[in-house]
């Protein structure tokens, strides 16, 4: 189990800086805040810890550059603002890191980049190479091309998936509060900071509220969800106050800063993490109770005989969600048959596939190696 005293030994961090923190009430980047964070990340780097930065702020900086006082309503205007603002964002980081002797690299990702296995593997190799070269990757969502179906939507999720991608030792979510409280501290003076918690504690779903500033997206809800995603690679998360004095340095020395969310499970193999973090399943399979039990209790492959319903359009090799009859997702995995073929073989034993389809590709609908329980 990770505890604060193990943090000084961590060697790979993902640091996420949120919009609520980085932008002065929506007035563009707070460049004065940037320098101390960069300073501290450079300190970490010099102490032998690799750092990947996930930074929001493109939309807010774009709005400031265009002289827009209100956040635009249409997706295209938001995308335009992000494209303008991203220039300012990377320039600010590049200037700040370069004068301290470090190069930065801009990496813009969409959900599809991480959902597609070859692109996921490419992103992983590029990030690893950049880290080996001593460069600081600065990641944001590729807002220009990300439509609603393609969006991570909030950078907490993006940061967690990046932590999975590079198997980070720590995910730091810097925000405008001192950490996670037992209720939203805005307007609740009695709210108490939670210094440490298991990430799977169901209570967290009650305490974490949304964002109220209109600048950030997601609030604590997406941070808790991100911490749970990060836990899949065994990565602990700290939600910490970005405006706190030398916050990254203090976290690095194991001081009690913010909220530590502790992973509850052994790290999953990278392939299973990728499957679990895959945000958009192409289709759904509804399983009968026997199949759900077999997956959960015996860790078997999924056979067509236990499948009652096929929903959505998908091809062999794509990710599908496995649901129980009450509509809860129990697993997801890479399916061995297209949707049309699955429709024809559902509820049937594999001995009949050849006569139904004219061929037998695989005996299982999803092989256990390609399946992850949720
Ligand atoms: N239990 C809670 N503890 C702390 N903050 C909370 C809680 N519930 C909701 N919040 C809200 O979450 C906000 C931070 O999230 P958000 O605005 O999305 O920022 P960021 O851009 O840093 O991701 C805080 O300003 C706070 O009002
Ligand atoms: N990609 C967007 C950031 C999305 C966003 O606001 O995320 P968050 O900082 O998690 O609330 C931008 O750069 O403006």
C-alpha cells in the first residue's frame, strides 16, 4: 500500500493543472502562477523523477486573445478558441521550461487516439522516448477535432489515461481547492478536508460534487473517477491545492498536502488497463446470469451460449461492453465476431457455429485474455 512516506521514492509523475486554477477567472493564463510550478517540476526532474504535464487552459486563453468576455456556446467557437489559446499555452510553458534548460513537446490527444490499439501503442512509445530524452511533454485534449463522441471532456480523465499509458508512479491533480472535502467547500464553511482515502470507498461518490466556476469541467466527480482509472495501473492520486506554497516540492517530500487516493487493487497488465480505460465500447452484449457468474467467479472466457442480446454495430477485434440483465456493466473485452455474426450465434454452443456461419473462427465470443472485469 502506498503511503506518503513512499512518495519521495516515486520516479514518474503525471501532473495535471486544471482550468479553474490556471486561468484568472477566465481572463486568460495566469503566467505568474506558471513559473513556480515549472520551477518545481524542473526540481523534480533534476532529482531523477520524470514529469509529464497535462495542462488545460486553451479555451480560456483563446477567449482572452480574441477579446471574448463570455465562454462561447457553440462547439465550433469553443474549438476555435482552443486552437487560438493552445498557441499561448505551449508558448508560455516552452518559454518557462526553456529558460531553465528543458525542452517541452506538445502532445494533443483525442479519446480515439487511446482507444485504437496501434495509436495507443504509438502514443506510449513517443511519450517514453520524450521522457528518455529529458523532454517535458505538455499534453492537452485535441479540442479542434474532438466532437462530443470523441471527447475525454475533462482533463482529469485524460491525465488518468496518460498515467495508465506510461505506468506513472503518481498522478497529481492540481486544482483550486485544498483537496477533496467531505462536501463542496464552496458555500459550506464546515466542509472538512479528507487527507487520505481508499480510492474505491463508495462514500466518495456522495461527497464529490461538480464544478461551479464555469471554468473547470467536472469538479471533484471527474477527479475521483480519474483516481479510480489511475488505480488500474497501481497509480495513486493526490488532489492538491495548486495555489499552495511550493506544493509539488512538498508533495515530493512526502508532506501531508491535499488528498491522497490510494489504489485498492494490484496493478493490471497494460493490455487489460487499456481495455478497462477504453471509454467508448462499440457495442453491448447482454449476458444471462450464468455467464455473469462464470466471468466473475471462474474467470472464464465469454461463450456465445451465455449471451442473450446483441446491441450496436461492431467489428471483430473491437471493444464491447458486457452487461448483466439489470443493465450494469460487468466486463469489457475485444470481441471475436462482428455484430451480425454475433447476432446469429448468440445463445448457441460453439459446436454449431460452423453450420450457422459456414466457418469457425474462435470458440469464444471473447477470450479471457482479452477480457477485463469491472
Ligand atoms: N467535495 C468537494 N471537495 C472539493 N471541491 C469540490 C467538492 N465537490 C465539488 N467541488 C468543486 O470542484 C471544483 C474543482 O473542480 P473544477 O472546477 O473542475 O476544477 P479544475 O479545472 O481544476 O479541474 C472546486 O472549485 C469545488 O467547488
Ligand atoms: N481542453 C480544455 C480543457 C478542458 C477542461 O476544462 O478540463 P479541466 O481542467 O479538467 O476542468 C482546454 O484546454 O481549455
